[in-house]
C-alpha cells in the first residue's frame, strides 16, 4: 500500500511551498511509492501548480485558532479528508498546518514539520511554541543554522534538508 503525504500549504508560493512542489514532482519522476493529497483553505498559485501536477485537493476552512467554533469546524473538515485516504504520514510546512493536521488525525498518524526559518533573535512564535507542546515525530530544517536554533529550544528529531 502506498504511503500518503498530506500537505497543508498556504496559497502563495514561497520556499517551503517550493519544497512541497518538488516532493510531488519528484514522486512521479522517481517512481516513489507515495501519493499526495493537498488539504488547503485557500485558492491561489500554489494550488494551481499542484492541480497541474494532478494532485487531488480538498478545500477546508481554516478558521481561527482563537475561535473554538471555527477551529472545530476546520478540524472536522480536515479529519474527514485525512481519514478518507488513511495517511501513513502527515507532512506540513507551517506550525499552524501542523497543529490542524495533528488535531485532525487525533495524534494517530506520525507528523513531520518542515521548518523554514527562525527569527534572528531566536524567539519562537506563539504557534510554534504551541506546536512543540504536541511535538512532531520529526522536524526538517531548511539549514543547519535553523537546526541548531531549534535544538537550543530543545526541539528533538531535527534533520537538515
């Protein structure tokens, strides 16, 4: 049974989103054994590029983390999408996406978080701090500097991409 990669991207195309696009592109070129499903709350250039690659997409409301009603609505929609495909791993490129994915999966699916940056002063954003309370099984850092900064914050299982 193929591995399933579930991605919670934003609609714009930046560094983290390009990494996700490359994972999807290389999957087909390298005949790798996983498929992708994009769970997203917005339309935009990233979703258009993924659609061109034939990646199915489920649109879910993002809601606000501070609003319990919209948070529950977003988690339920993501849960429906996730359990429809029974993923083996959740890969996200933002702390917010990771939190939604982890909550939607009920913690029963291993989670990976691709971490693109750290503030110059080393402070951790509130959503990042919340994500570390439900730590990912693995964290991918975009550079050794980010990996070292995360390790100083006692984040475990960090690998530089």
